[in-house]
C-alpha cells in the first residue's frame, strides 16, 4: 500500500497533463524535495572525484586545462539547449525530461564505475554539469505547476528547495571525501545507485 501511494504521488507530480489540478500538498512536495536533495547529493559525490585522477594521469597543468574545457563545454551546451529543453517541457511534459536526466546520469556514472578511463571521466563530468542545470529547470517548472493555484507561495517553496539542495551539496562534499579514499570508482557506484533508486 505504501509503494502504491508513493507511486501515485510521483505520477501526480510528474504528470504529462499540462492542465493538472495537482496541489502543492506536503506529501507531493516532500517527494520533489527528496528527489532534489538526492540529485544534488549524488552529483556532488562525483563532482570533485575526477580532479585527482586526471592530475595523476595527465599532470597538474594539463588536468587543469582539461577541467576548464569540460566546464566550458557544459556551460556552452546549457546555453544552446536550455531554450530547447524549456520548449520540450511545455510540449512533452515534465516527466520525460525528468526521467531522461536521471537515466543519463545512471548511464554516465555506471560507465565510469565499470571502466574509469580519462575519456569516460571527462564525458561523465560534462553530462553531470549539463543535466543538473536541466534538472533544476524541470523542478522549477514542476513547482510552478504545483503552486498554480497558490502563486504567492512559489517563492517560499523554492526557498525550501534551495535550502535542501544546498544541504545535498554539503553532504555530498563530505561523502565524496570519504568515498574517494576507497577508490575512484566507489563514488560513481554510489551515485549510480542513488539515481537508479529515484527512477
């Protein structure tokens, strides 16, 4: 019964019906907040992991240049594709974009956990930086849908979400330092499991 209820809540939040009458109840918001926290937590676990591996493989100077290029590439992709994703959110609904974000993260992180080569680490870094922006675009759209009947509460709900995502970043940073000591693949394995659990 509990699993059925959780499934109904998720379907209510991530409905493809643009005329949804779903209200921002504590239960629906708790699912959205938990998902946001875990998404940031999982990404932060691996956010800093590539740097030592790249420095060891390429040297400090080259690794710094590679990380700068990866960050620039992710930013460029967001500039180009964010308007397209925004249009897709309106035409396709929230759920397909949301699932695509998580599924892409699972594939990229699982690939690194199986074979931690420099090219795969680099691709995973680009994917994570790109899709976290798309994820927040999607969650903001979902929050707007949930508060359509209560627009004055949107800022309060977004403030709570920001606090929880910041908490996810804090916990992920602490966890990353602990996990990377057990091997480069460990943070990617844990992050993959977290994202798989949220599907």
